[in-house]
C-alpha cells in the first residue's frame, strides 16, 4: 500500500509537470527557431565539406582506410567542440535563459502558480521541455552533419557507416551535457531577472566550463598537476566522459592527432608541446601510414579520475542547480 501511495504521488507530480512541459515545448519548437538552430548547427559540416575537405576527398588520392580514419577523427573532434559542446551549451542557455522572467512579464507565472501546480512542478516541466527538445535537435544535427559530409564529399557507404556507429555514443554523452546545462540554465533563470546580467552570467559559465582547464594547464601546468586541479576542472570531467563513451564505439580508435587536440582542451590525454605541434601543424594523412594501414601509438591517457566519478559529479551539479532553482522560485513574490 505504501509503495502504491508513493508511485501515485510521483505520477501526480509528473502529470502536472507535463502540462507545463507541453506548453513550453510548443514555444520551443517554433518553425523559425528550429530552422535557425539547425542551420547554425550544421555550419561546421557545410564549411568543412565544401571548402576545407572537398578537394582532398574528391581527388581520388585518399584510400578508403584514410577516408575513414580522417572523418572518424575529425567528426569526434567537431562533436566534442561544437555539436555536443559550445554550440549545444549556447542553444540550451539561449532557449531557457528567459523561462521564468518571460512568464512573469506575460503574467502567465501568476496564472500557473494560482492553479493546483506547485512551483517545483513548474520548474520540472520547464526542465523536461528543454531536455526533450534539445535531445531531438542534437540527434538531428548529428545525423544531419553526417548527411552533409556524404552529400558534399561523395563518400562511399563504407566510410559513412563508421560515422553512424559513433552517433549512439556521442548522443549518450550529449545527454549528460544537456542535463547539466539545462539545470544550470533553469537556476540562472530563476535567480536573476535582468537580460543583461543573465547573458553575462551565461557567457561566463560557458567560458568557465570549456575554457578554464586549457588556461590553467597552459599558464600553470605544474600547479595544475601538483594541486590536482583536474578535480575542479569541468572541461576535464566532460572530456573524461566523452573519451570513455567514444572509445566504446567499434568505428576505430581516436587518432593521435585528435587525442592531442583533446589533450590540449581537456587534459584527458598527456599532450605537451610536441603533441601540440602534431595536432596543429600536421595533416590527418601524416598520422596514418598508408603503406602498412596503421597509425602511430595512442597518446597516454591521464586516467586521473574515473569516468563514472565524472558522470556522478555532473549529475550532482545538475541536481544541486535544480535545487537552487526550486528554492529561488519558492521565494519569488509573484504579482
């Protein structure tokens, strides 16, 4: 009986949250917004496929193995830095930054809280709406980027299949990123009203998460290592999760060149000056020996933190952010 009561209470909470969720999804899925978000998300694939890689792939000089090797590596990098990285974070924050203040200005927040819907259910509905819509958009961008590469580069099906094999693992990583930024955005929306201050805080948050680690490692590498600053480096935790997930794919291992880039940005691989030169000044073909069909040894992983710990920390921060949002909206005076 007690279990049934608990389940009934959960269903009641979720049911009322779904009302808010449905309304918010309709707002987020407007045609104009969708077209804009999709075009911006596909810009790197369009640019790389039409301007940067076009001649190399269409010239017929690259073997099938080299095509697979090049695309898998760069797709992993683009996905981490853009599709499931800065672009995804910005889409989430820009979409949800005005969730609460917009409802206040339109008077719908007063209408909502006057109904038998608690403020927590209101927050939860907003969170779920942003989560669902962003997950759908992320999936479209991932497959859309692969389609753009296929169309612009005239790729063989055997080259496309490894990219498709990466999608489930990149998408799984994206779920962690979306939950994290979704919760942080809801908290910012509940805590602050002014658009300017919310924009500044949002930009600082994105810069902190993706840029703190590279700056610390470049400026104070010894201090970073000696004081184990990777524990408080959010970019390192995201990179740790990403590498762990992507390594589960059967599409071929990450190339040393891409490992060097990720090492520079996240610290998940030991990338010093030599690896930096490899990443920035060598082409993809130079990290693959066409004669023997092999790549040089992988860079050494730092393995300083378990990926499971990084996942739990991201989820803990998300839960804490939602808790802050709940407290903030409960204390908000609605007129």
